[in-house]
C-alpha cells in the first residue's frame, strides 16, 4: 500500500467515525462512553495522518 493510499484509507475511517458520532448524538439518550471512544479513535487517526504526512 502506498503512502497516499494509506492516508486515504485513514481519512475514510475518520469520516466513518464522524458518521458514527453524528448517529450517536442523534439518539434520544447518547452513550457518553461510546462518544468518548469514538472521539478518541478519531484523534488517534488524525494524529496518525499528521505523522505520516510529515515524513
């Protein structure tokens, strides 16, 4: 997998987590632990993208 493909795959995962967060927030009683987990994973992906991009 090339560097560009890896970054694109990470961006897609980041978008999917965004959608999952929106879905969780739209529920009548959002699960705070799930929201925390999703946000943490999004941040990890963002950090990984930044790390790869600076190489």
